C-alpha cells in the first residue's frame, strides 16, 4: 500500500514548526522562493531626499539604484529507510507510519539546528558572556565549569538591542534546557507567578525583560577562542566548547522554505522491500549585514 505523498509533505511542514516553535519567530520569505531553490528579494535603493525651502535650481536629479538580496536554499535529505517485504505484509499502516515519522523527526531536527547556525551572531559586538557562579559547562561534550546564565545577562542583551533601536515587542530568547534550569533557580524568579506568562502553544515558557523565553535541548555552541566562533551542528564537539542563549527580534532574521518532496520505491527487487526518503529545501539569513538585532549570550570560563 503506497503512502500519500501530499499528506506526508504536509506533515513535514506541520511538524517542523510545531516541534521547533522558534522558527515562527522570524521574517517569512517563502514568497520570494524561485523554482523551490533560490530566494530573490528586490531591495529599493536610497530615496531621492527632501530639501526645505529650496533656493538652488535646477534641482539635482538622482537615479535610484535598486538591488536584490539573493541566497540559495540548502538541501536536507533523510537517509533512505527500508521496510522489508515481510514487514510490509505483517505491519499495519499505522506501524509503518510510525517508522516513517521517526525518519522525518531527524530531518526536522537537522533543519532547525542549521537554521539557528545561520542566524547565530559571529561578531564580538553581538556577544555577551555569562556572569553567574561556577556551574558545569552546558555545551554538548564540554567539560569543566563555566559561569552560569543569570537574569542580569539577559538584561544586558536587552540594553544592546535597545541601543540598536530594535523593536521591543516580539523579542525572543532561546535557551538551552540546562541553562534555563540555572536561570530559574534565581531566588527572585522563584517568587514570580510565571504561570500567567505561559504560552505553551507558541513555545513560550516565561517572559523576562521584554523577551519571550523559549527552551530547547541545545542551541549553537561556540569555540573558546578569544573572539568565539559559532560551530556547525555537525562539527566535532570539544571539551572547551561553550553553550549560548540566542536572543533576537523576528525582524532581524529570516527563513524560507522551498521544495518539499517524498521519494518511494515500492517493491525494490534488490532490497526486497519498500524504500522511502524525504527532501526539504530550506534556508535563512541575518537580515542586516552588521548582524544587529541578534545577540548571543555565551558561557564564560569560571
């Protein structure tokens, strides 16, 4: 029994945003995707300007030079999954769907992690270092102690965004689970009734200093260099890596989804079963060349 490709394609999209709610807090550029692979966004040139009480004639004629933003979407493909013929006969459709769902979950997670990497700041002006008491490092593979993530660190991120004239409404702070636990151990925060601030449907677990606090197992890890460098999700972990809290406004980051496809080879004679795989074209960008509007709060050595 063949699977309905359209249904599974819809499930990829629904699951991607349902399980990674932070992706909804970005400028959606899907409408600019061409041929499912490339984003082209027209950018208006500099305005001609205005002169009060003009005294010099003829006025200077300016020609507006328009440009465009272009970036190629990345291709994410799942490893093909084989369901042997015997299983096809013996398993119910729901069981087979369960096997496929697991395959899609890995694909969704890879897309989400790489999107964070694309958005991650890489300039020192957009960095803050944690200032709390010593606690075990939270980055995957890290050893030794780091300074914990305090509410005062988030307050400093607010100041940076304020100074950059970033809109106050809609700001997000995406926090690794272990760093969230340290933050919420703050005695002042324990006194708050955060239940009034929850919006679990949107992934918000609390609000603080104008940020919607969201949580996921990990975000972007940074190296221990003097000016930390964000690491790719598939890079080898290091004992000196540092975890980070990512803060941004949706107007500062963008995402775009292109082609979504499912492939199937029913009754493959060489594998004696059915083979399935998935493909997603997705990309994103920092919307400002200087990286403003995004701040990383990176663990500091204790």
